[in-house]
C-alpha cells in the first residue's frame, strides 16, 4: 500500500464536498480518510481561519461548515428515531437482546451528543416561572424563626450513658441549658 497524496490547499470544490458530506451525517474524520481529502486538523484550521472569507462577508467556509454540521446533527436526530423503530428480531424470530443493547448504546450516544452540540434544540428544557406583578420589584425575604429550647432530662441521659450527670456539669457545658428544670420535676 503506497502513501496517499493528501491535499493541503483549500479549494472550493473540496470545501463543497466536505460540507455536503458533513450535512449528510458523515463525520469529519471519516471524510478525511478519503485519499483526496485533507487531514481533519487542516479542515479545522480552515474553519478557525475562515478560509475563503477574505472580505468578511460571513459566507466563508466557517459559516458553511457550521451550517452543514447543524444539518448533520439534525440527520443524527432522525437516526435516533430510526434506531428505536427498527426490528430487533433474529433470523429465528426471537428478540435479539444483544442487538437491542447495541441499539440502545447507539441511540444514547447520539442523544447525548445532540444535547451537548445543540442544547437549545435537543437539550433538556428547564424552565423557571416567576409570577406576580410585572411592575413590582422582586423581593427576597429571609426570616429567622425562634425555636423553643429543648429540655433535657438529666436522669434519662445518665441512665442511657450509664453514669450520673449532675445538673452543675450540664450547666457548665451549656450555661443556658434548662437541665435543672427537668431534674427538679
């Protein structure tokens, strides 16, 4: 197998073919494996430097590539439906669980990629609704609520731990403790 001659120069014909194949759902790495195509790194360089947009019109390679990428992702979304609708029965007519698991993996990977690449279109929608008067400012209120102190029964505590607890010991640990009130009962 001889060395492949890779193109290094940007041409409209190559750019058009790349965009067509991306829009049809083919990956950039797969496209760039073709002998007449540039490396995927070079194509990314063309996108970053917006090859063919010397006038700054926004109609250069970067804009066309990104639109083609979006169309390719839309095609991927359609593939998710096709994967789910496929028949996964083997030649014997029984359900092929291995094929179902493989299809689930393919579908999950595509859905994950779609949710990250186009979150507004394919991501989970999280909404927050604020109701009230549109002309009134939003108010936040933090309120401190008093809680009644907890009364500790020193006799029960000494029974549980197996050692006597004096009221003075409890008050030393927490001078505001109402322990003495519970012991006196």
